[in-house]
C-alpha cells in the first residue's frame, strides 16, 4: 500500500475498552504493519537510488538487492516481519492479503472470523479473547482455557455468542 494505516483513526474507531480487549490488539498490530511496510517502502526506494548511482550502495542495500534478485525475503525486512518461510513472491502476496484483512477490520468492522495467523503476536490476540470472556463472565482469566471445535463451511454471518471464529491455523508436527 502507498500509505500506512491511520493509527489516530484506529484509536478513535476502536478505543481502549474494558469489554473489548481486541481493540488494543488491533492498534498494536497496525503499528507493527506500519513499521514493516514503511521499512519495505524506504528500503526499496533506497536500493533503486543506489542502483541509479544517486546514493552510495551500502552493505545493507547490497544484501537487499541480492535477496530481491534471488527471490528471498531480505534480512532487513525479516527482522521487522511476522514469521514466514515463504519465498519473496509468495511473501509479498501474503503480506498484501494480511494488509487487506487488517484494512477491512479497521475501515469496516471487526471480522466475524479472525485470521489467526495474520498477527505478529498471536498470543496477544488469544489473551485478549480470554480477557473478553473473563470480563463478560466475571471470572478470573486464569480460570479459562481454550476449547476448539472444527466447524464445516465458512458461511458465518455473525460472531459466536462466546469465543471467536478463527481460520488459518498452522499446525506443525501434528
């Protein structure tokens, strides 16, 4: 995207709220996506200028250029990114899909189904979900655990009465 997410808009639309802890998660995640996309934009601009001879080709820019040539995620980006083992082209497509999901949440409304692997820090989303439940039920958060149920189809029109619908879970070694 050409511009970062408007964090002020996000804070107004999704204020810190005792009954909806996921608002805080949204704000934190948008800030992380802004950091990543800003870094990508700036570094691509800098490497183009270095190739043109306008600025000096630094070691970081040279590594970035080599990564782009071989289709790998540049180390510079990886340091600011969510975990990914994808090659560069797939990473870019995945990043655009993640940005689309977050943009839809910001500009439309909270999703009915949450893409669980979209988050930089999935644990904060899971904790916020537990906080919402604990506060709604007036029980200690430590008394809550997770229960998972696989549901067929993807035709969910409204959020569940308790908990959240998620998709995109990756399981390793199961």
